């Protein structure tokens, strides 16, 4: 991803600027990044659970707040129970960055969500070590699911236009200052309105 699209890391403000454009067009995507660096991210996680969105991007790192890394969260229903499925573009299992998984478990207990559980779904890595493309991959997978409406597409083939779209948006917000100005503008919907006219 880094060498093909020259995307090597994005800050949270850049991720949220991209999401503010994507979610009106793809309503199955949750409109905000879920920042699980600590328990202050709980309100956004609860908002995602209570929303109609089926997929979200979520970030956390070590317990000391180092090595932030982006993941994908999917809501899936199993009979009468629900599960938060975590897809990581690189790390396997839950040993690395275990802090975020522990936070999700604490969240489910704190809010008495007994019919919800967490599942980490491993898949072949799409990101090379040290590449910094976790945000781009997670956003690409989120659009893939949202565009088709099929949860199983989370690990399927990615249509060619989606990485190109992510590259275009990453270029538009290639600095934190550009993303911050966009988010601060009173007419942030103007670009989204034009973007929504595109046919996918």
C-alpha cells in the first residue's frame, strides 16, 4: 500500500475529515473514528453500537499511548446476540496492543451489554511492518463493505476504484492543517454534496 499509493500514515484529524466525506455517501460507515486510546473513547463506541452503521474504523496503541494503529470494527448478529468483529490489517491475535481489546471488554461490562461480545478475526496481513498504511487499508475495507452491504466482503476482493478514491482523499488532506481547516469550515457539506453526485 505504501509503495503503490504512497500513503504512509494519517493523523486522526485526517481520518475524521475523510470519514466526514464518506459517511453521507456510504451511510453504513460510522461517521467518526473511534479513538480507543483510553476510556474516553467509550462514548463513540457506544454511539456506533446504537447507530445504523455496520462498520467503523478504530484506533489504539499500547497502554502508554504509543504506536497508534488503525483497525476495522464490524457489527454482526448471531441469532439473538451481537458481536464486534475486529479486523487488523497487520497484527495477528490479541497479544500485541492488547490494551485496546481489554478496553472493549471493559466497555461491554460497564454498559451491561450482555448480548454483545468481541471477536478478533485474523486474516493474511495486507500491511507490511512499519509501512504506515493501516488507516488507508481500514478505510478501503470499510467502503468495500458499505458499498456492497455484504458483511463477508470485509475479507473479499476490493474493487479497483476504492483504493483510488482513498488515495484522492488522502491527497486532499495530506496535512493535518488542511484537514483541520476543512473540519472547521461552516460549509463542510459543500464538497460532500458534490461528491455524493458521483456514481459508484
